[in-house]
């Protein structure tokens, strides 16, 4: 998907209705670009941060005196936005053109809001007022992350381009989906915007993959440094285990000679040394696993889709140390 920002100026688009009509026409032109499959827009894309936070009044949950009302991240979206972004619809429906053209007072909420307020029943039809605009829930969509994957998914309230009292937002990030290379859409995007308004500048044009990469850049750099440090620590630990156990085994050379001279089987003597070495290594691995379990949670904020106690990693590292111990013994 290719994304870009537009900010229609107020001198050409004096009210919210004119701005909404511009975006309606633009979405149709964007979807007509050769290679494009769908298009939509939102005030702020996921993983980019920013955007307003609105207090909300939920009819079923009145606020007691002295309590602070719930707050949701507010986003205005065009019809078809959730489809073009691949955000699953959990319940209800997406916005249609009637939601903003007729100002029906519709709102779509994220799954986190439903889980908090209506965990056991449907949220469709529930009444929520944000920024003085009453609305009824028409859909529930899957959670997204506003600032980054390392933070929990926030609570989002999605509003149509025009709400029940006429409010709207002028700037918007547009998204165009394709099955081809997103860069191939750029000439068509420029032509579509130029057809509606030749003087309207296009800014912040980048692919959705670039947006994801930008949001992960700091975490990826940190994890790369930690990975390099852990590989060095693994190497030094293996060298240390090998050195210590090989020294211990060498110190017992006279003992092994005596055992063999007294008629002990060579394989049996080797098993004695090997088993003692593995016992020492096993104690060390057990202590390391316990320490990893205790401290692994520290890395939770840097991980997404990976558990701090990843079984594959723990088994692999433990196997390396036990293998080195066996080789040294």
C-alpha cells in the first residue's frame, strides 16, 4: 500500500461538507488507478502517533461526580478505510457514504473498548457521545497500535468524515492498496489529485512497509545490539565451559590411568568423567534458565509476537552448553 497526506486549504474548501465531497471524489479516482484495488483515508495512520484524544460519555455508564470520563483516541475515516488497511471487522459494519452525507451519527469502536464495556453482549447500537456529537455504534474492528508495536493497543473511536453535529477534519492520510509494487502507483496518485486540485500539494508519500519500518527502527536497533551482545556472551560462555571442564578432566588423568591399570573398562571410565562434567554443566544450565526466567520479563517491552521465555531459544542455548561440556569432558 502507498500512503500520502493531503491538507485541502480553507480558502478553497470553506466547510466540512466541501472537504468531505473532495475526499469522496478522490477515493473514486484513486480506486480507478490501474493496479489499485482499494483506497481510503484517515486523519492519522496507525504506528505514527499524534491525533486527538476525546473524552466520551457512554449512556449505559454515566460518570459519577468527581470521576474522570473515559478517553478514546479519535480518528475520522472514509468509507472503505478498514478494508484497505486490512483491519478485520469484528462486529457490525463499516462506514458508508450515508454515514457522513446524511450525518447519521455513527461511530465504530475498537475491540478494546468493547471488551471493557460490553464483554458479554453486542456493542452494536450502544450510544456514545464524543466532543458533543452523539452517535450509535455501528461496528467493532480489531485493535491497532497507535505509537508502536511495543506498547499495548490503544482504545480507538472512529468517526465518519462528518458527524451528527457537522464536525470534520481537513488533513487526511490517504492509503491506496495494490497487488503490485506500491511505487508503481505514484504517477496515478499524482494524476488523480491533480485532476481534482492541481494546486494541492502531496506530502509524506511513503509505502506502508516504510511506515512500519520507521516505527520499529529504534526497537530494531536496540534488539540488534542485544543480539550481538548475546552471541558474544554465548561464545565466551561456551569457551569458558570448555576450558574449565577440559582442565578438570586433564587433572584427573592420573586417576583414569590408575583405574585402567586396575582393570576398569575404558568406556566406563569415560562415562564417569562425562557424567560428572554433564552434572556440573547441567547445574549451570539450570541456574541460567532460572535467571533467564526471572529477568526475561525485562525485555517484554521490546518484543512483539515473541514471548520472553521462547522455548526454541532456551532449548538451543542449553543444548549448546551441554554439548560443549560433553566435548570438553
